[in-house]
């Protein structure tokens, strides 16, 4: 078995809603460029990889013959811990876990496991915004995979390299890498890699504003995902299809796909993904002018994200809620939301959210009803 996709770029998973003509160019997971309201997050990554399906099965050559059963259990437990921390947005902890795994594999030595772990480390680094280190790490992984002749592993690495190109706005390079991964998927017949490559091609088309093309490739990815039976990845693709329809202004259609994705995420117990998807649904209701419904979904999302300790996303949601309260002239509630958002942004180092909250508080202080307070 090999590393399989996990799913989503968590750090930027929550979009910020700008009530005025304020926007910033961000990545496709959370932010629409040059828009008064940013797009809900999309799972455009080749998402975090995991070994096996359902349980942590080891790939061929994962452990040497001299490895004891107890050490195998230790490795699997460490891997599971790393993946769990990743899914919950605890990237520093996840990175430490994967680096510990890397040292274990180097001591054995186990080149195949080293390459797979380097992929995982690079993805966590990408989540943390450290693109240069992530690219260096992926180049190391690619060299190992080429030497070993592991075409599936090579495809996984190339998919991740394409994601970074897309995040940095180099869409032509991203598409080239997407297509390389697709060719490897077709050559090996590996269906999961095929689905992921199709998914990433669709994500790049989304960034290029070619929504019809994006939906065409997402539809192909969805078909293969259904065949493979990986519900987590299917949920990612359904979410992204919803985001495309959101970008197209077809909000009812977006809600249809978000609802399908939400059902899957609830079924598999993915609280982090559920919380972020609830944010997407809230933003869509906001577009439909249904602020009461939007606030209800924001509040539910905050409860779920607070439960897993994702302060970054909670802060961004509070900014979104503050914008709605402000538009409704509920200034005390808006003030409370923005103040909490500012505090959390400072705690987590989320400069974008901190800037948004500070600007909102400054704007709110100029409201006639607040000048006398």
C-alpha cells in the first residue's frame, strides 16, 4: 500500500467575508481573488496522505525484517497520531511526528518509507505556508521515488508539487504537473491516483475561472472516487463542486453538493471537515440573503471547531459573523465577534484575520451609535 489522500488545506480553510469592497488575493482553498466576498474553502490539494485504507496497513518494505512486532506497533501508532494531528489542524505537532517517523525509517534504512514520509512532511509544511522548504522536501522525495521506480509514489509527489505551484499562482506549471501525475495514474492503473490527479486538474481550472472544465474533471474524479469507495476523498470532491457552483453564482446548486459532502463527513466522524463545510454553507446562505440561517451555521461550525481546538478557523468564523451583525446594525454583537476574532488571530499568528478584525473594529468605532460609548 502507499500514501493515500487525506484531505484539505486546513490553515486557510475558513474564508473571510468582507462586507465592503475589501479583498485579498488568496489561495483556492479559502479565498476568491478580487471579490467582495471570498469563496468558501475548496479541497484543492492532493490532500494529506495515509497508508492503507481504513486501517494502517504497511506498504511493501515498510519495515525491515529485523524490526520487531512491538516497534511496528510503535511506528503505526506514531503515524496515526501524525495523521490525526494533521486532520485537526495541529500542524506543528503533526510535523514533529512525521519527522520522528523519518528518523526511524532512516535508521532502518527504508527508502520507500522515507520517500512517503517526505511527502507527508512537505504537505504539512505547505499547510504552514513554508512553500520553499516544502518544495525542497518534495524534490528529495521525487529523487528517491525515481530511483526506486515507484511510479505511484512519484505521481503522489508530483501532485503535491503541482499544488504548491497553484498556491503560488503559477497555474501553467501547476497544470503541467497535474497532467504528469495523470499520465502516471493511467500508466499504473492506480485508481486512487487517477482520481486525485483529475481532482487537481479541476482545481487548477477553477483557479483559471474555467468552471465548465473544472466541473467536467470533478465529475470524472467523483466517478472514480465512487468506484474506489473512499468516502473521505469523495467528500472533498463534492465540496469542491459546490464551491465551483458558488463561484458561478448558482447558490442552490452549491448547497446541494455541500449537503452531500456534509452527510459524508458526519458519517465518517470528521469534525474538522464538518466544521469547515458548515462555514461554506453559511457563506452560501449569506449570498442568498438568509442571514439568520447563515448565523446558525456559523455558530454550529464554531462549536465543532472549538471542540478540536482549531483557533485559527474559529477566529475567521467570528470575523464572518461580525460582518453579518454589522450589516444588521447589531453593533454590540459585531463588536464582541470582532474582538474575539482579533484575540484569537493574535494567539494563532493569523495575520490576515488579525488585519481584518482590526480594520472592522476601527470601522465600527466610527459608527454614530458607537462614538458616544
